[in-house]
């Protein structure tokens, strides 16, 4: 239960970072980079970095062997996130197409992130933060 609670809190934190990054991007990015697509990418990258750091340390209590191992883990973690990111992007774009409203687009992003994070936990547990037998 503790892991589920912390995982949900970390997902909320990463979601907040993601959405805030998108809003900041759209507000401050120079033209022609001030697009919804660019803001979604910026938010995704910011949320990914935060979620990886929190999951690695507090959810999976995983200590990489060295910086190279940590880099490989991050790449695998990111790879596992591609499918779940497509869910998030799909939901956000669907809400953008349907409603053409910033609030509703962000709501679609939050819904997509929630679904994606639930799936990602299981992928990370099975494929990323796996302890090697001694």
C-alpha cells in the first residue's frame, strides 16, 4: 500500500511538472517553437526526468552500479515509457481536437498520464529495475 501511495504521489508530482512545463513553454518559447507539439515534448521530458529520479530511489530502491549503468537504466526506463507516452499524447491531442481549449487539452493530458503511469509501473517492475542474481 505504501508503494502505491508514493507511486501515485510521484506520478502527480511528475504530472504537475509536465503540465507546468507545457504552460511555461507556450508562454515563453520563441517563435516558431511556441507550438502545442513542442510544449508537449518539453513537458514530457521534464516529467520523465523527475519521475525516473523518484521511482529509482523511492519506489524501486534501486542503486545503479555506476554512471554508465544509470544511463542504461534511464534509456530502458525511457524506452518503456514510449508506449505509455503515446497513450498520454493521444489523450491530450484527442482533447485538443475535440475541444480546442487549453484547459480541456491539459485535462486530456492528465487523464492520459494517469493511465500511462499505471501501465508504466508494471513495465518498470518487470523490465527496468530488476535485480541481477548474485
